[in-house]
C-alpha cells in the first residue's frame, strides 16, 4: 500500500504544468494595448501626454515577473514574441486604416522596446543572482529601462526633440512613470523567486 502511494506521488511530481505561455500572452497583450493607447492623450498643464505612459512600467514589471518565476530563457522568449506581436499589430492596423506600412512607423517603438527590455532583463537577472533584494537598486533598474527606452525611441524620431515642450513632456512622463514604478518595485520585492 505504501509503495503505491510513493509511485503516485512521483507521477504527480513529474507532471508539472508549463504555464509560461500565459505570461508571454499577457505581456504581448499589454504591449499591443500600449501601442493602441499611444495616440490617445490627456492634458497636464497644457501638455499632451499619452495614456500609454502608464503601461510601460507595467510591461517591465511583467517581464521581471517572468524572469523571477520562469527564468531568463522564458523572459527572452517573452520579449521576442511580444516585440514581434507589436510589429505585426502596427502593420495590420496601418493596412486596415489604409495608411500603408513604412518601417519608420514602428522602428523607434520596436528598438526602444526591445533594447530597453534586454538591458532591463540583464540588469534584473544580475541583481537576482548576485545581490540581496534591494528596493533602491530595483527602482533604479526600472527607471534606467524607461530612460533607455526613450533614448532609442528619440534616436528614430529626432525631429520631435526640436519641439519647444519636448523636454518638459519627457521629464513629466518620467516623473509620472517613476511614481508608478515605486509601487511596482515594492510589489516586485514581495514576489518570491520560482524555478
């Protein structure tokens, strides 16, 4: 009788459900939502800010969650799939709206997203492996990823930097995102590492 229970326990332990595709799908959906909200704005002190600014920190949080729970390789897969989903979505929407497709329309978003995600992931993985949980380092990692994203985005759309209020909008966006990141970094500290 005891032997049968042992065999059943071993079988149950070997049948682990692989659910990383759910997190990859969620990340891709949030990236597509962020692209959808890019053109919708709200006004703060005579400046138009995109609603999508609130989703970018959530995207980094989801990637970090995948890294913590499923590992570095699954995060790379999630970033790659979500980046391709973003490109496919932009191409599809441009064709549906009759605007045609130009690589320029998505290049800044893609490069900003993909490169900042890889940098964020590398720093985050290093922090997980080599340091004790530290709120300040985690917060700085999120903020650095946001700055890198805007850096690469701005490289493609350099003409927009000439606008008088570009830098005010840039710093206002970073301040709003930093407030959200402060909460997300706190939540991130509470999540236990998986694998």
